[in-house]
C-alpha cells in the first residue's frame, strides 16, 4: 500500500437521518416479495447515505475519490462482502446517526483479474448513544475487463429453496433510488455494457442480501436475526432469476444456470 493511501486509514465521516414512515413504505415496496418485513432488515442501507451534487460524482456515478474515499488508482468498484450485526431493530421516527471509518486498505494481485485493492469500511448506526447495527463492508477495486462472469456451480446438497425472485428494471431503479445509489451499472444499460463490460444491468448486492435476510427472518418468526454475512461471488443481472436457498445457518443465491451469485451465513 502506498503512503498516499495510508493517510486514509482510520478516516471517519458521519451523518444523520430521521426514519420516516414514508421511507419505510418505499423500502418495503422496493422488495416486492411476500415476506415479513417488520424487523426492517437492510433498511440501514437507506439511511444517512452521503449526499453530493452531480458535479462531485465520477463518470460511474460514485462520489469522486479523495475526500472520504481514498484515491485508489483502479477504475472498477464492486461490493465484495459484508458482515452485519443487528443489536436492536430500527423503528419509525427515530433519528439515526451513521459513523463510517476506513479500517483497512489492502492491495493484492490475481492471475485472473490483475491488480486488486480491497477497502474495508466499518459502518455503525446509533440511536442517540445506543449502537443498533454494525457492518464491516469490503469493497474491491480493479481495472475494467471483459472477463466472463461465471460463478462456481451450486451443488445444492440438501438446501431448501425458499424463494425465486426475478428482479426487473423497476425493482433495480426503486432500490437505487431509496438507497441513493447512483452507480450507473444498475440503471444505465449502455454504460454497464459499454464501459464496464457487463452483459446487462447488474442487480445490487445489498438488494439480494435484503431479500435473503428478510426471507430467512420470515421463515423463523420466533427468533430475531442477529448476524448476517454475505459474499458476492458473481454478478446477478436484471430479468434473471435469484434462487435463494438456506439450510442450518447458511444461505446460497444462484441463477437458473445454477451458478452461485452470493453465499453467506446467519445467526439468531
């Protein structure tokens, strides 16, 4: 890691937002699936997100590097994984403070993808002085490529299919809107295919995680989900199936080609 990037370690930013009934209704409408959403799992991704004017956005739609986000000299950014602890449920009309801190910056080299840089950010969500949610998010940066996006095959074993969801353009647009995510790969097909070499619009990783978490909670209403970890293995694309399987604390999401898109684990 260069000395320039080391300067960003332990850098913090924070912001606040009131949870409104309107935001909750929009979040619930986004998921468009028959499930219990009373614990509002994943709503934290809609709260206290950084707000920048258009002039401060890069071509890909992300906020320009160099303020909070370090100036990593690689073009393509992806959400690699997250580990989330839920200590207390979110609820309407509470003001939430999000504190984000850069915990780790690590460069690696892959024979398949070339130079990689992993950025780990810790996000903590507080109601006054009470910690409600803590998430360790890992982002990966790499150079643009035309690689095929084929995840490993899902062997399924004895895992149970709990839901099949087909995200369409409307679902992707609504989720980007409610999370204030302007990354163009989720709504601008020309950009996604021509600039980032994807075959179609990319389904948001946290959207898939929201579906998985809330479906698991729906099937276990006597318990409260306390921990959820997920890793994005391969991109999911619009109008293609998300087949969500779970068994004994594990979750796998695959497409109709049986390729793993996301895997993870959970605890009550």
